[in-house]
C-alpha cells in the first residue's frame, strides 16, 4: 500500500474523497475571506490616518462644509464614513451656521446609525471564518469515523485479523481529521485577529464621533450647556436687592 499522502488519497473511498474536497473548498473560501478582510481593514486604517488630522483641522477652523467634503472623499475610512454620513444628515439643519439642542440630538442619532451600519460592514465575512473554524474538525472527524467503520467492516468480511489488516485503513481515515484541523487553525486565528482589530476600529469611531459632538456642542448658542444652578445664580445676581 502506498503510504504517501497522494497514495492514501487515491486509495480512499468516494465518501472520504468527498470529505477531503469539502474541506479544501472550506479552506479556499476562508482564505478568500481572510485576504479580502485583511485588505479592506488595511485600506480603512491607511485612509483614516490621512483623514483624521485634516478633518480635525477643518473643525478647528469651523469649516463644516469642507469637513463634509473631505469625509465624502475617503470612502474606505471607517471614521470618515461615520462622521461624513452623520454630518451629511444634519447639514440641512445647520445651514445657517447656528446649532441647536435638537441638532445635537439629531447628530448623535445619526452617528449611532452610521456607526451601526459601518460595524456591520466591517464584520461581514467573519461568520464564514467562525463557521469554518468551528466545523472543519468535525467534518474531518466524520470522514475518519466512516473510514474506521469501513476498515473494520472490511476486516470482518475478509476474515483477516491483526493490526496489519486495519492499519492502512485507519491511516487513510485519519488523514481527513488532520486536514480538518489544518483548515480550522488559520480560520480561528484570523477570526480572533479580525475581531480584535474591529474592536479597535470601533473604539476609534466612538472617540472621533464624541469629538465631533463636542465640537457641535461648543457651537450651541443660548443657555444650552449651562446648568440650572448657573442660570438661577446669574438671575439672582442681576436682581435688585431690596432693603
């Protein structure tokens, strides 16, 4: 019996070969997702590094129009998508240059909506990696189990005994488990890596969106931002003193 990997594969039954082909397809699918996700996150971070300083500069200069235009130019940046989308929604509300409490509330809701959709987009494909990582060893084990069953069945049919009679069949069957584990390991590693990376990107989006809300709050006129105690104190200070 040829004990090389190719020889073992050629001697497999149709069920075991089907298991191997399924595992190879799962591996190809997970690696496609892995490379695509790695590239998209890399582009998002690269664009964000360029976008963030310029956006902050426009906010410091109170140039909201240019800030929105800048965000629209960075389609891959997760931060630009959140801030640009939120500012785009509330832009008609602050066209006159003044910001009200209602505008702040609208901006916060817009940021939450944009962040939610961006996170969903960032996580797209992670389910494939999680599924492959969780199921590939079991798919391989299924092939191993059926291979061992076939080995014992063949031994019973032929009447031959001893370890040598089933050693080849067991070795052939264990190949599918080995392939399943080999497919699962990179899928699990990449899933955990991307999950941590997306958590970091989410923190970046949250931080920068809070900065934008703070900028809008500073532009609010009237008595927003001043406590009830402060207003009453100022009123009392301005009231005439009776003797």
